[in-house]
């Protein structure tokens, strides 16, 4: 056999071996009754949760997939009936390691599906029983961006239109995905930090307790850890239209964090806007419907003319 054919055959075998297995088929996710959720109103309003739970114009499910890690889980929300060419929103959740949070996300997911979007919300490695370690913007970034390929492998939507939406640490991961070249039409973040160093300096208790638990190699690797997770260090790599939302009363991530990134993007001539929501805290829970409507409007503003014509 000619050497060229042998080399090509070997390359094909390597490519096949490296391909991740197909994601598991989504299983329906049943939203529990509100009265069974003791912490419901810490995360969402009861009225909005009950509306999402009773609605028949959407479907919520859960599936597992692999990126460069063992299986991780994601929630999948779709309009019902499912339209052709539905655009996809990749949602980055907040917090660190979490359990089953589908019910917490339900009102937001329902609003996005009502607007015609399919939404995938990865849980990431280390959460809800999945193997691996959540590094809050480290290797777990592969789980975040890998959810897009997983949804497309499920053939839920044939649209190439992708938008990103991120809360807190999920917003930071939206910036990372944009930095690394994900093909997103637009992105929205809320309560996202943009400079890890100044965030830790502003909260001595957090800076002393959290980093050794979250980030391998702390404190020796502090500089590289902060560089990877601080969009303010590389604003020139954020090219997609970006809307920064922040609660005026955010006590976890100061609004100055999004203000600094917005200023840097403006200086570069990037398509970016910033809105500060009066009376709202870190996740804008107090104005969640308004928050999501701003995101939906932003996504719709950045749809190609060809997609509008469909």
C-alpha cells in the first residue's frame, strides 16, 4: 500500500477515535410542584415558576454528553411545537458546584423559548454527580462550548445562529468562549466579573477562602489563573456584539467590573452596550423578566437578514 494511503488511513482512524460519542437522547425533565421546593423564592418568583410549570408551549429536558471529560449534563429547552431553523442560545449558569437546578432556570428558559429560541444550559463537570473538577473557567470551559456541538448532534435545530447568555461566572465563561473564537452572533452577560484580581482584592474573605478550593495551583499560579479569567486583560478579542447587564445593588460583583470592560470595548470601537438595572442585585432576580427581555431584544437585533426572511 502506498505510503500516502497508509498515512491517510491512519489519520482517518485517529480522527474517528478522537470523536466524542454521541450525546444521549434527552429525557423529559418534570418541574416539581412549587410547594415541594423549600428555597423556591430565593431564586425565582412563585408566580413566574408556576407560569413556566403550567405552560404547554415549551418542553424541558435533560441530556448528557462528553467534551474532553467524562459525561456531563445539560438542560435543553425548546419551543413547542419546535419551529424550523430555531436559533440556539448557550446559557452559562452562575455559582460554583451545583446540584439539580433545572427548576431554578425554568422561568428564564421558558421566556427564551417563547421568543423562539432553543436553549442549552450545561451543568459542567463536578456538578450534580458528574465526575471531574469545576475550575470556574479552566478545563470546564470545554464542557460549556461543547454543549453547542452536542445539541447540533441531536438535530434539535438546523440553524447556524448561535447566541450566548451568561450569569455571573457563566458570564465570565461567555467572555472566554468569545475570546477563543466561538461563532456567536451576539452575547449578553449579567453580574459577570471582568477582572479577577480587583474582585478578590475588594473581598478579602473571598480571596483568602475560595481560590485554593477552586483553582489548582493557587497561589503560585495566580497570575495565569487571573489572566485566563479576566476579560479586561484581552478586550480586543471580544468581537461579537456584547450587552453587559448589571444590578445597581450587586454586592457580589461591583458594577464597576462591567463598566471597565464596557469602556475598554468602546475605546476599541466594538459593538457593545451596558445597562445598569436600578434596585437589582447580583443576578437581577428582582427584574428577571426585564433582564431576559433585554437579552431577547439584543439577540434579535443581531440576526442576519437571511435568517429574518425565513
